[in-house]
C-alpha cells in the first residue's frame, strides 16, 4: 500500500498559499502608503483593484491564481522566438 500526497504546496488554510502572501502583503503596504498621500489616492485605488484582480482564484490547468496565468502569458509573448524557414 502506498501513501500518496496530493500536493506539496505550502498552504495556510484551504485556499491561501505562501506565494499569495508574498505578493499580497507588500501590495497592501504599498497601497496604504500611496493612499495616505492625498495626490496619489486615485492611483492607489487603481493599484489595489489590479492587485485584487490578479488574486482571483481560477481553474485553468494547474495554475490557480490569475497572476500565475498572467505571468505565463507575458512569458510567452516576450520570449525570444526563433523562426526556421525551409523549402
């Protein structure tokens, strides 16, 4: 009999991973700093809305947060592409 582990991800609870905290906590601190300055309040609201959008959980392959999917999209779009033409 074998004991299998479903996932080796470090999780805090059911849906929160450590990488989510690594992204979320500095974003929250930056939002608080930007929001405390009166001239950058709209910029801070735009920033926090983008961060919240990227933290949306989705079901797509094995990636479960939007920022992971966006990272893969940008990695694909901006990678060095080599084209080979043959007759």
